[in-house]
C-alpha cells in the first residue's frame, strides 16, 4: 500500500488556502493509502511565535484534521515534536545538503525579507521537512503549490544520499492539484493567502463566522472591467474568487462563467458567501465538539506511538548506513 505524508504548521488560524490546497485531499487519500498527517510544530518556531499561540494552534490543527473528515482509524494523526526522530534525521540531512541549494529556496527569501535577524532554523527548514517526509518511506506528498520547491529539494537530497550510502530512502512525489493549489490573498491577489499576513481580510479561515467571511469576500479586490471570466493574468482577483467558488461548490469554472454571464461582481460575491458559509458550517460544528474533548489528546498519543514505530526503523537504517554504532 502506498504511503502518504503531509503536515500543517500551527502558525495561525487555518485558512481556505490550506484546506483547498492540501487538507481536502487528505480526506480522499486515506481511503486508498496509508496516511500520516502531522501538525508540524517544530517548523512553526522557525519564526518567532508566542508559546501560548503555538500550544492552542497545535490542538486547533489536530482538531481540524478530525473535523474535516480524517479518520484516526484509517490515518495516523500526530504532532511532530512528539516523535524525536524528525529532529534527529533533520540534523543528519543538514549534514548531507549544501548551503547553495538551501540558498535557492524562495520561501526562505520571502520569509526572511526585511528581518534584521533570521533564525538558522528558517534556513534549514527544508531539511526538517525532508526528514518528515523521508522518515515514513513516503510515496506521495499532497501539498499546495508553495511547497513544490521544498519537495524537489527533498527528492534531490534523498537521491544523493541513496547514491552515496546505498538504497535507503523511498523517493517521494508531490501531489499538487490542478486547481486550488494556490489560493490568493483576497485583498491582494498577487500574493498567496497566508496565515500570518497582517490584514485579517486577506483570508477566510475555517473558523470564520458568516459575518467575518462575508466582510472579507465583499471587500475582495477585483477589477474595473465588470465581466466575470477566468483570466489569471489580467483578472487575478475575479479568477481567485471563481476558483474558490468552484472548489467549494463542485461546479466547473466554465459553468460558473455561464451562470454569471451579464451579472456583476456583487452577485458573484453574494453567492460565494453562501457557498463558503454552508461548506464551513459542518466543519465548524464538528470542530467545536472535538476541540474541548479528551478525545483529541488520546488520538495524538496513539498517533505518536504509531508514527514513532515507523520513523525509528528508518532512522536506524540511515544511521547504520552512515556508520554510527547502534546498540
Ligand atoms: N494560499 C494557499 N493556497 C493553497 N495551498 C496553500 N498552502 C498554504 N497556503 C496555501 C498549503 O497548505 C499546507 C499547509 O501549509 P503550512 O502550514 O506549511 O504553511 P505555509 O505553506 O507556510 O503557508 P501559510 O498557511 O500561509 O502559513 P504561514 O503564514 O505561517 O507561512 C501546505 O501544503 C501548503 O502548501
């Protein structure tokens, strides 16, 4: 059976970009593959974080995994820092990768831009991410478009390691959706929707009330043309709204273009508010049932035990190949 690994950082409220680009795929994949879904808390401290916020967002993300339909009987749900092998393999992979290749990572350039002091962890983030993936002999990594470059680096590191030390790692493939893999910010469709963007109206989070999401959608940047058609280059804002609408409703973009022919942006936005509100309300209901129950901690404990068993076998194999004395 093929293996799947993916993770979400507890760096803020999960937005519809995280959901449509990555998490929604997790639910389908668990039916046919052996899935490991992680809350990647060690990644979240690569930028300064409030400890209270990491604590609560870690439990939020885990609860959302369940609320969107990930079944802990079918998939392994766990927290990265509960499995020490991630940090250990991360170090070994740092020693098997080069400054030059990490320097080319666009996420590092974007996230370090304008900061006076940048953590070493932000620079070596791709090594930890490679460790996350490679520890589980992962075949498929479902992610949004922004993680494509990191997965390519993970593959390069794994292939190089296999060539140097002999067959050790499974070489993973990214799974990036054709539509919805890069949901753009509502206030500025030239930027991707992000948890940490300053303007809360730039995103819709899975926990937004109907009033909050209505405000963000009705204020979303469009253009002055007034025609509802998909054109990424010239109409990025409208195209983004059509993508979100299509992903939540299941209607194709061309069906939507026909439906709104001759109508204005107000009509499109008003209907989109309804579609998104309806989709999020069932997730929110289940989330509130789970978030404050004991169930979530038990699931994370079982998940960590299962993940650790698999991860430790891979880590031992790596250390053996590299010449470490094993007891
Ligand atoms: N805008 C997006 N559209 C589609 N997919 C997206 N993802 C992130 N943003 C979008 C995908 O969501 C998964 C989890 O992301 P992450 O927690 O690793 O965070 P990130 O990629 O660094 O982006 P965020 O959510 O905006 O967080 P911050 O603000 O902390 O950087 C990944 O599969 C990602 O591709």
